């Protein structure tokens, strides 16, 4: 009986080996064709853009549609992202600037979107991320734009007012916070370091479980973990990767106040993307100084059946009490209904800027 079971197990392993051989052969063939595509783009008028986010989004949607299990959609998408990332890197790995340092959720979002065959470049501030992409040192940048609990990241919005860069993609990243320290017990901790947004996202948990502990805001969660690694009686609130990087124990996991806490990140670059088939568009609008101007600006969206997903206002920096509006809508600017709506909106604006049309997060 044991011998029969061993024969059956050996047979299954042989089948897996044969499948692995076929998979490897097909991946190599895909890489070869991807290389030919890149060479073709280099000779054409594509502007040298080897990476097209809209094309990748189409591929990933097809992966989801084909999936019949047993692997989850998320697992298959992760596998295909890494395959595409490795194929693209044959020419030259993409340089991706992100809000650092290493070990932050921004770094996680970068690898989530581009795969691990890129050169990730941590930058100290959001404006440095924009500057690196504008200068051509980085091919793309990744910056946070809003959190589901704490709202907009104003410093990112403000950069779009004067930047020529476009939005080329978005990443919705679930955010899970962990309390980590060199100590094993929370009673032995007297200070907690974290980014101010993370402290706010864990406010209720801290009030209930650690009312005696001082909280100190720092520049990033990774910096918080670094500080805690040098202080025997300190803790940090950060992601799992920061705990590994700085040798800290996780005392409590998932301490965020909202179980569905997530941060949305934007991919910024110089490309204005073509349609992917399921897109969003972001607009920046400066209204004329007239009564009811915001109603007049938004009315064409309703008239043309366009769903508005988000609106934020920020000081324009041009004068006191002068504001611009950031508006996210369904669709691509090449869609007829959105194109017509934008044309009508311009009658009531002093400036309307298309920040980008890009694939919805897959």
C-alpha cells in the first residue's frame, strides 16, 4: 500500500516537472516577443516609451476574466505582474521614484504596481519625487493621494498645480498597521513613533490600549521603526516589512481603527495614456469669480451622464481666497461624452487642466 502511494506521488511530481518545463519555455518565448515589441517601439514614433500602463491593465483584466481557480485573482495578477516586469527589464529596468525611505507603504505600492524588476528610488519628499520624474532621472513616480480614513494628501495635490506631469495609474493598497518594538510587553513602552497619518488612523486603538504612551510624529513609518530600533523603551507603528528591516517584534497586528483602511497612490509620468477600456480621468479646474460657478462647472458632467468620483479644493497660490478644484470622473477624455462635458466646463473656468486619463486600479 505504501509502495502504491509512493508511485502515485512520484507520478504527480513528474507531471509537475513537465508542466514547469512548459511554463518556463512559454515565459522565455514571451520574453523574446516582448523584446521584439520593445525594439519595434524604439524604431517607431512611440517616443521611446517601452512601458504602457494601459496595455498592462488590459492584460491583467484578461487574467482575471480567464481565472477559474484554484488560485485567487490576486495571486494570478501578482504572478503576471512579475512576469511582465521581468520581460520589460530586458531592455533597461524602469527607474521608479517613490516617497521613501525603504520600508514604507509607498515602496510596497511601487512593487505592487510595477513588480520587482524595477529600480526603486526612495526620495525624501513628494516634491522630490515629482522633480526626479520631471528631470527624466526617474521614468515614473509613486505618491500617496488619499487615505480612506484621513482623506486627501494635500502636498500631492499642491504639486499638480504647477507640474506638467500626468497621472498614469493608481494603486489601491490595503493598509494594515502594526505596533512593533524591541520590548515584548506594551507596559514597558513609553513612546510610540509613527507618521502623523498613521497615528491618526490608529487613534482609537491607542486611546484604548496605550493611553499612558506618548505619541511622536515623524517623517515616515520606516523612520519610526528605525528610531524604535535604537530606543529600548520605544515602539513604532508601521508595516510588517519595517519590522523585518529593523529587527523589531510585532506586539499587536492590524491596529488600524477601520478594518478596510486603504491608501490610494498615483503613478505619475510624462505620458498621456490612450484608452484601456475601463478608465478614470482627473481634472484640475480654476473657476471664474462668479456666483454659482461651481454648479456651472459640474453641471455638464451630470448633463452628459458622467459619474464624479471625488472632488477636493486647494488654495491656488495665486491670491488670497482663490481656489482650484481637483475632480475625478469615470471615463477617458477621448470618450465623446466626457470630451463634450469638458468643452462645456471650460466656459466657466479660467483654467482647466487634464491631469490624466488612466486605467482604474486592477
